[in-house]
């Protein structure tokens, strides 16, 4: 249930909150990584507000505060840590001293520490490497579809789960309502401030602010990369080919970046939670595609902002690519590593998730699917997975194909996808 905090901001319950609460009594530091504006501060404030013991919430965007931390950690500790049960440090990436000084605090004081930061690359260098054995690293993403539906259709969610598990279709009116919410999610994405905005104009302004104030500033300024023009050209080129295989020569030409600079930019765009790359799954180099990855945006709303395209769903020609990006994003939020399968003869499966028990293929269809299709059937014959999924716009049903149980699920059932445990 969404609620307002003391700053009158709407708090949408996050799945990560449950994981954090299970770790509160453990001695390790809790580090929350994630892109700007995905709700790290709101989540930390929500947890902070729930404690009654002595506590402190520190924002390292305050230059005086972070300077004291970096230059005189003992004075910092006397002022802010001594006598506290819980110490929250927001925007930790601004510290130059990073993990070394945090290690001193952890080893010297019995407080429970929480930190957050907007770049996994930066925090990994500054904190995690100095805090081996002392830190739990968690990642917060934009709202998942489950969190979004929990906010927009809270009363329906238990019914969805019940019907999916029983393979019973929802009433047509409810099915259409949920698919309309899926389409909204594919248009505007899951940044919390966007999801809670009142109208189209406000949503666009919020996305613009996130892109120009945070995303470009972090990537261009903090990492001292290309000019803004190069970066925007690269992002637009990537946005126009979501779900497509990257062609490095073309991206280099369009963006004006050299090959080595392009690879560096792509790596940092991944590390700063802007894009994700899906790499080929293969066992036979002679018959299967093994080289270039596919690209997806971690938030489909940001992809649409980069393209300046918020047309109504019925006007979109690229529905399939947006829905594929939606599925990719949901898997990433579950911590899955993305792979796709493509043969040199043209067969292709959108996603292949590797788990302890084998592989799980997932195919995405923007319309109604009645059969798994030739490509998925070809994969099933070759790899014999125990289960497979087709995500489509229709209702729930299943059928057996070559000994594999293929489940057909509507897009709003993505939260109930069983992809097993990671390798």
C-alpha cells in the first residue's frame, strides 16, 4: 500500500525492503546501489523513520559533511557516530576516502551502517574492495512491474496470483485493465517519481529532469567521458535498437566515438544502470551466433524519453521491442543474467536464463500466441529444458512440447515467472 512519508512524498513499498529488514540484526554494512532517482533515499528514509533508537541520517551531497568524513574521520565519528545505534549515509559516492574510512567506523563503533550510492562501479571501488566480509551489497532498480501493479492495482494483485497459479483466465474486463497498465508501464517506465506524477506533462518533465540533471551529469561529468553531444547521439542510437544486436561500427560512426571509446562508454552505461547487454547463449560456435550482444534500457520510460517518443500505444510500431525490453528489465530486477539464442540459419529465442537445473527459454510475443513457434520449438528440441515460457497479450494456459512444459503467460503475470536459482 502506497503511503506518504513526513516530507509528503508517496512511498511505494519496495521488494528490497523485505530483504533489508532481514539483514538489520546482522553486523554487516548494508550498501544500496542504484541509478539516480530510483528511490534509494526514499527507501532509506522509510527504514530510518521506523527506528526509535538513537540514529542519524547523513547526506553526502553536503560538501562540508563529506569533507569532514574525508579529512578527519575521528572528528566525524565523534560528531555523528558515537552513541548512535543506526547510521545512514546517503550518496556515499561523493566521498574520496570511501571504504577505508567506513572500515574504520565499522571496526571502531557498534553502530549498524547503511550507505547508498548511484554507481555500482564507483561504490565497488570505494567501498566494497576495502570492506570484504563487512558489507552486504544490494541493488535497487526502478519500480518492478509487480511494485507498479501493487501501487496502481493493489486489490487485483492477489486475484492475479490465484488465477495464474490455477491457470484460470481473468474476466475480460480485468484482463484489459491490466494490459492497459502494462502498456502505461511500457510508455513511462518505473521511476517512482514518474509513476506518481499526475499527468503526461508532469511525467515528461520528471524524465527530462532525471536525464539532464542526473544521468548526463553522472556519466559525462563524474567519469569525464565524451562531450554531451557524443553521449546523446550514442544513447539515441541505442534507444532506437533495443532488442537488436549491437553493431559496433555503426554505433561508432553515429556517435562520433572511436571504437575503444565506444566500448568504454557502453561499459559505463551498464555500470551506471542505464543499459544492460544480453549476450549470446551458445554451445556450437559453428551453428550459433556467439559474438555481439543485444541492448536493452534498464528503464523503458528513459528509453522513450531519449527517443522523445511518448505516443499512444495504438500508434506505436515498435510494441514488440518495448515489451521485450519490459521483460528484460523484469529479469534484471530479479538478478538474472541475460542471454539470447540465435542460430546462423535464423532461429531465435529472446531470452535464455541459465539456472542450476539447466536453462529456461523465454519468448516474447506482442500479440496473442497459440503455439511456441518454430524457433522456441527448435531450441526445445536441441536443449530439452524442463520448462519454457511464452509471454504474450493473451491469457494463461500451458501445453507440452517435445517433453517440455511450455507456459503461456500474459505480461502482467511476469512477477510469477519461475526462473530458478542462479548458477
